[in-house]
């Protein structure tokens, strides 16, 4: 993991040497790792950008206590692709392939906190795709939701909606 | 990792309708997600055997469940006006239509349904488009030669025999072909 982060930081510091770039922005993860990014990347993150705007650009170090150094590189990678106009189906497929269910949820929260609409929509679709064919029990576990039906209520509802219970994947207990 | 409820609901918006409705069984809160009210739901969505709509009169017709009326209706999507409307499926039909389908043939919109009271496949014609009272039974064909409940008419021969199949996944008039003339029920259109 530490290696991944440092390689990510290397690639970012290379782009930093780009002579056309203005002052870089330092994003500080919750576990105090500093990620230097181009101002254009920061623009993609509405929360960060509004923070910069409020201080007239004087503050360029932004603490992101809710986001870990594990998640932030993914967010930055997505934003880089986004401003380069290189968000393709192939990129998105590769991007999520690396992520397990917990990571997708963490990134979803990060995207929500940073207010990155495109990433948020994309991850919503990813989570929806992952649960679409799953059982009711799986979805409860996935989101940590307590079943507050009485057994009778649930049985009745399931009977009414029986037609929606076809084609459901068997639960995979290994996930999560 | 727990997501706040309002964020979970954002995710639910991306689900296919069938999953969304199944997940009403998750909890009482999920059951009440009624910002997601759909007037019509297609209950025959089986990924393995999707049924296409029937094109007739510039509109695509499909059989869908009307959530408020709690019955199957014919939903028409007008391709020019891009609007949905619905028609009742058969008027005064005893019992709820089971294993029914739409069939456009001979310039009329028709419907067929299994009639388990009389053991027949009933074929109806809507004599006047969008006039619910114009549904007329044209044929009641004996059911006993059909191996399963999935009969659907395919076409009509020159001698006016109705040819159908009892294997809708394989919409070819072969093997499972039923020629009503052979089963001594001459059905003319």
C-alpha cells in the first residue's frame, strides 16, 4: 500500500514540473499524507475549490480529514482523467476492477464530501450494478440496514412482490 | 463502512425498476421510497426472454401492470408524440388474464390469453383502436395440444389457419408448431 501511494505521488510530482502550471495545491489526507495536485485538479473538487476561493487563493494547503491516503489517489486519478477528457468505458471498467465493495463505498463517501458530481454519479452506478441482482439479505448486509419488519409483514410483502424475486444471484458469503 | 440514508437513496435511483421494487423488502424505510412511483411496471421482465413491444398505429404496445388499477393494461407509447397512454386489456373478461400477449395481425390489435375455465386459448380483437368496449372474442381454441402455458400465435396461413408456438424463446414455427387445422379446430380470421 505504501508503495502505491508513493508511486502515485511520484507521478504527481512529475506533472508538477510542468512549466505552465501555477502554484500547486496540497491536499492533506486524514492520515496526514500530503498530495500535491495541479489547480485544475482542485477545480474538479468543488469542496476544495470553494475553500480556495473563500481565501482568495492565499491558502493552498487543504486538510481533508474525512479522506484517507488510500482513497485520495483514486480520486485524484479520476479527476486527472476527467480533465483530460479521457474517461472512457475501458478506463472506468479498469478503475473499479481494482476496488472491493468497501473501497467503492469509501470512495463514494469521498466523492460526496469533495462534491465531485461525475465521480459520484459513476460510483452510484457502480454500486447499483453490484447490488442490482442481489438478494434482499445481501443488500441489508451491504448497507448495514436492520430488518424492521415483523416476519409476517415481510412474508406478505415478499408474496406481493414475488415477481421481482426471479433471477436473483445466490449470496456470496465471501464478499465483504 | 456505513453510508448515510440519503446517500443510499441516491444510489437506488440508478437501479433497474425490478431490483428497486424487490428492495422494498429491505426495511420499512425502503418500502416507503415512493418518490419512485411508477404508473406501469412490466412484470414479464425476465432477462432470458425479453418480450418486444408490438408496433401498431405508430405506437409501441406492451402489456404492463398498472399499479393504481392493479391490473394488466396495454400501454401504448406514441412514437410521434412521445407520450404514454393505456388501454384496458379485454373488457368484461372473467378472471384475471393469465399468460396473455399482444398480437398485431390483419390490421388489428389482438390479444390472446389462456382461459383455464374452458381450457382454451382465447383470441380477441380490438375492433376500434383505443375503444375498450370494442374487444371481441374471435377464437377459442382448444388448449389440450399445448405442452406448456406459453402459447403465442405467430402467423396465419393462406388458408386462414392460425399457426402458433408454445416455445416463445424460439419464435420459429417448427417443432413446437401448432397448426390448428391439424387439431381439427379450424380457426379462420
